[in-house]
């Protein structure tokens, strides 16, 4: 009985001494909750920064690999276009055949190549700027992604124009070489 009276008086005294905590009856929890919210907000931004720093190398590596892949694709497409042009100049023209729209097709291939190179250069410049301590790393990654989407579309258009050139050159009927009997 004395313990109960002593506990009740201590609780009453505690509520009287700290009016901020006694405001809602659960003042101690509210006070602790408000303090923890402020602390958690600071920790959250610190946590996000730590996570970003942990992933920074990975993100930079992925962007470098994507730009390298796109550059390699551009180089392969360029080699194919060069081979088609060489074939046209060394096989089709000496055979006395020609395409009426060959120059237009080659100009289209060159224009698509230039557009692809421009889009790739823009994406590469945005990828090198990613740093977690920067102003807005999320915007940098978003800009790189949109740049890579435009690179992908430009590569697709470049490939399509090369395919049109290949189809046009291959539709020219060349005389079949005669077989020689041995």
C-alpha cells in the first residue's frame, strides 16, 4: 500500500515538474517521439548519402559500360556501312549497274551517324558528372538515362538506314559468275 502511494505521488510530481510532457498525458512519449523525429530526419539524409556513396562506384561503372557498349555498336555499324559502300564501288559499279538513289541513301546513313555521335557525346558528358556530393545526383542519373534513351533511338535509326542501303544494293541483279569446270 505504501508502495502504491509512493508511486502515485512520484508520478504526480513528475507530471507537475514537466508541464511540456504533461500536456497530453502521454507527454513523455510525445517528447521522445518529437526528439527522435528530428534525429531520424538528420540520420535519413546521412543514410541516403551513405547509400549513395556506397553505390557511386557502381553507378559510374554502369554508365561507363553503357557508353562503351554504345560506342562499340556505333563502330560496328560504321564498319558495316563502309563495307557496303566498298562493295558498291568495287563490285556493282564495275559490273555496269547502279542505284538511282544511292547518294541519297548514303547521305541518310551519314546523317544518322552524325545524330548518333551527337547523342552519344551528350550522354557521355552527363555520365561523367555523377557525384553523390553534387547538387542533385538524382537529376544527373535521370539526365544520363534520358540521354541513353536518345542514343538507343539514334542507333536504331542508324541501323535502319544501313539496312535500307544494304537492301537497295542487294536488289541490283548482277550477272552470276560462270562456273569453270576443272
